[in-house]
């Protein structure tokens, strides 16, 4: 039984070191990028949560052009949080910040209500909050500092590659553990 626990601990350590730690590093680096912009605009910086899970702006209803899938994240106004897929690009980071800026301007509660109604009524590309975010993204991108780009290229991109390289190993270990548990369960004789 001790060997089994040792392997479980090994799997958990692999997940912690190979996935969760690099995700936290991505969050920290993206927060640093956003902090520089937010300070310059005198607004609160949003929180950042990075995930391995696929996430995009499509919401429940996907329009015909499916461009919403190109934004690998989502702004959560109630929590002032930017949720990003770990493979985030700079366009997504700035686009989601544009949503945050808009929410701060009109109030996060009102923004959340407007956003929810837009999602029910319109495809992504026709939602007014998206049109505003697209425009603001272009404006913000022009003013990005070389430090922001350097942070993305030197801190975020290497973590993306690190996770890509190590995620399959963690999955294999979990798969092995799962198959072992199924074997033990199936070998039990019914009473």
C-alpha cells in the first residue's frame, strides 16, 4: 500500500511542479503586464487566473464566424477577473483588459447585466461590448511598452512551452493510476 501512496504523491508532485506552478507564473507575469497599463490609466488591476481548460469568449451562443474562439479567455466582471487559457497571446490579454476597463467605467454590476443580455441577443461579433473591446484593444496595443512585450516573450512564452512539454507526462501518470484503480475494482469478487 505504501508503494501506491508513493506513486500518488509522485503524480501530485508532477501536477504541482509541471502544471500548477507554471500556471501561477503565467498569472503573475500577465498581472505584471496589466498592472503597468492599469497604473498608467489610474484604474484597479484585474485578477488573473490561468487554466489548462479551453476557454473563450463565445459563451453559450456561438455566432457563425466563430471569431470568438480566437480570444482564449473570458472576463468575469463580478470578480474583476480575467480567466485565460495558458496558451494566451498578447491580443487576448489586451482584449480582456479592454473589457475590464469598460466594466470599471460603467460599473461592474451594470456591465455584467449588459453583457449577459448581449450574449442572449447577439452573436459575439455584433455585441456592443465586443465592438468597444476590439476598438480599445487596437488603441491599447499601440501604447504598449516594450517592457510589456518583453515580459510576455521572456516570461509567459517559456511557461507555455514548459506546460506543453510536461502535460502529457502528467496525463500518462494519471491514466496509469486510473487503470490500476479500475483493475483493483474489477478484480474484487462480489459478495
